[in-house]
C-alpha cells in the first residue's frame, strides 16, 4: 500500500515512483534503493564499517564503527569514502531503527581531518575532498532514523563536526579534547561546525569556543548542551548509547521516522506550516499496521511486535513548503 500527501503548490507536479517487492526508484536521488542488510563487516583494512548490534534485544540497532587506530580516526580519503558508503546503506536499509556511531580506538572518537594526507593534495584534490566531506556529513544528518554518537574520547575539528551531524551525542564526564580548534591552525571549521554548533548552543557560545579554540571535557560539553547525556560511573559512552538505542528501537519504526521528520522539518517552518507538516507526518502513522499493533499491545498489557516496513522520504522543491511524503508498506 502506498500513501502520498501533497501540499497545494505541488499538485501541479508529477511524482513518478516505480515500486516492486525488492526495490524502489527515486527520481530525486536518481538511483535504485535496495533493502540493504548485507553490511560491511570488520576487517583489518576497513576504516569504517557497519554491523548490526548482536543479541535479540539489539534488533533494529546498527553500529557504524570508525577504525583507523594508527591515525586516531583522522578523516582521510579512504575513511571518508567508506563512511559515505556506510551512510548510504543505512539510508536505504528498512530494518535499521537506530544508528550508533562509535570508535574502536581507545580514548578517541575522531581527531578530525587527516592533515598529513592533506599536505600532499593538490588544490583540486582538496576541493573534491571538501565537497565529499560536506556531502557525507549532510547525508548523515538527513538519515531518516534516530542517530547517536558515542564520544568515548577526543573529538576535535572534523571529529566534532561529524558528531554534530547526529541527533544525539553521549559522552563520559572524563572524555577530553572535545571542540573546534581550527583557528589555532589559521583556518576555521569547514565541515558545518560553525552552522551546526550555532544551531545547538547559540551564536555567542559558539563564537567563544571557535575564537578561543578552547577544548572541553565531557562534563563541560554537557553543561553547554553539546553533549546530551553522560555515561554513569564505570560505563562507556557506547554502553550508554546502546541502552538509549534499545529504548528507542522497541518503539514503532514508522513512528520513529515520522517523529524525526516532523521535528527536523518543523523547526525550519513558521508555526502554522510546521503544525500542518506535523499533521502530515502523524497521518502516516494513523494508516499503519504499527498503530493497530500498538493499541492491541497496550490493551493486552504486552510488548508490541512491530512488523511494519517503511520507506519514507521527503520530496523537496525550491519552496520550503513543497513536500511529498511517500510511505511504502509490506
């Protein structure tokens, strides 16, 4: 079953979708979206890879791992390419309900851009790298499922900018070297840091951090609102991220995606348009099997068994209010 909602300004436009049991064609992205689940696994050469969280209670939780210990996960060409591939797979994976981004490197999330590699690049190569970096980080920010970064160590420059692209950031109180120190190197944050940090904590606090290149520990980042939750005593940020992801993943997958779409888009609109958009997202849930299962589970005092498969995307035109929501059900 397919349900489509169009705003009035889009009724003049044609929307063409080709749907089969195994794939969906999207005119907006110009590619075939396959139901990915054959994730890349950890290998000695992989610098970024995806794995489903093990255990029955880990169902629906996918972990994106950074794994470049010799460079403290500095973002070079290989890591960036693998990161982009992982994000694309998650975008089209209908079984992922929550994504956690973490690191295998002790006391490190990501040290930022690989400046040693950058020194050997031509101007054209730097331009291509920065364009790819922007595209990849934006794709992470726009994933339709909830995303969490586990900050079990330093996140500097591009590493912090990567963390800012997820919905939530969890850390330990003792994690240190969190921040945007680029001005110390004679440059500025160039992967969305000035924009996303300002959205998060406001312009004055962002200016203070960027102008001074000040590094924070986990507690300070939490106090400023950069970090959303601190791990308890004896826990890692990844441990706490798993707990939070499990609490999210037990909820309706359609509802999780609809809620994220409502919040992310709504904050960009005026009040009345935002409420119309929220209602459009709400309508997608009303027509779903998940809603009926949730009501039955509540009445029967049991955990719901959500089976609804959903693929939701937003069709945007040049006008902010032009939106189409398409839901694909099993």
